[in-house]
C-alpha cells in the first residue's frame, strides 16, 4: 500500500508541539508540504526548524493563529491554500482543557473557554478549510479527539463533553460534505506521551491505573497517532469517512482512569463526590 503525499499541502493545527508536531514531521518526511498553526510563534518557529533539520523531502512553514478567533483561522487557511495553490487536507490537533476537578466546583468561565477551544475552534477550522477543499474537488479532514469523548473520565471537567461534541461535529460534516468528496474523520488517542500528559507519567499510582485499563501493555506514542492520521489523509482511505477511530491500546474497552489519588488532597474525598 503506497501512501504518497508528494505535491500535496496540509494544514496542521496545534503543530508546535505534541501530536500536531508529530503529524507534521511525518507528513514532511513523506514528501508533503505542511503549514503548522498555533498561538505561540516562537514554538512554531522552533518546531519548523526541528522538522527542517530532519531533511525530509517535503516543505514546512508556519502561521501563528488562535483557533478560537475565526478571523485568524480564516487568514491561516487562506495562507495555507495560497502557499502551493491548493489545500489537500487538515489535521486539527489544537485543543486542551482549562478545567479539572468535581463538576460542582468547576469555574464556569474556564468551562466556557475549554468548550470554546475544543468545539468552536474545531468548527472554525472545519468551516474555512472545508470551503477550500470543496472548491478544489475534495480533501480529507482529520480531527484529534480523545478517549475521554467515549469513556467517562471523572473529574476531567469540560474536556470529555467538549470532545464528545467534536466527534458529533465531525460526523455531521462527513455526512454533509461527502457529496463534494471531502472526507471527515477523527482519532481518539488514549494516554499518549506528550508534554501535556507529562505530569501523569510521573505519578506511579495513576500510571499503574492506566496500565490496568489498557490491554496493550504500553503507553501510546505520538507516532501511533501520526500513522493513523496519515492513513486517513491518504488515498488508501478514500472510502472512509464519518469514522472516529480509537488509537488507545484498547483502553476504550475498559474504563476511564481513576485520578482520585491525584485530586483528593486538593478537594477532599467528600469534594470528589460533589460536596461543596
């Protein structure tokens, strides 16, 4: 099976670090032209230099933008499209959470900002990128979700519900855009080794709980996610749309993690069951 990306251009949001950077690096190594997007220009520049240093056959550029600002998203999509004359696909990895703890104690403003980042940010990127792919005769959009969208993750706050909404949005878009040959799919990573989950890796009890919940006995790596993203972007997946694929070592077969040991010192045992 050949996965050719030569002379193709992709936009990768959240491309300055973690999964986004890993996907961008893999695409450049496979011959694609990749524009990475993120809020931190210095981080984007550093990621660009690192990926260029690997001397892949593709090209890479960056465009600072905040996915929660629709005008900035529209500008970045236009820049990615104009760079080589067409946008072939998007990997939307920008996301995250500003909330953690019992739902009875969540800061409502941080809840809104987490929903804004994961749901509205996805809609803006999808809205403007889909326009360009429809005009060009087709393309592939891959949204990075989370196992927290499908399996309850107690005390993760807005993150799980927001990622559930992201999954629903991807399926809606796949249904609407299929007649224009734009495919829309998602990936639900499990525990994946990135800077964002670094603190979890340093907590033996929490890490052991993840291990007990995961049939395949290791932590996920960024390359695991990048490999599936590249498949979904490629012609090998030309009859795949509207799917959200778990890349989690089988964690989705069991339950979400127990992080009570991490949070109980801050909220108390009663607090974790909703007492305020």
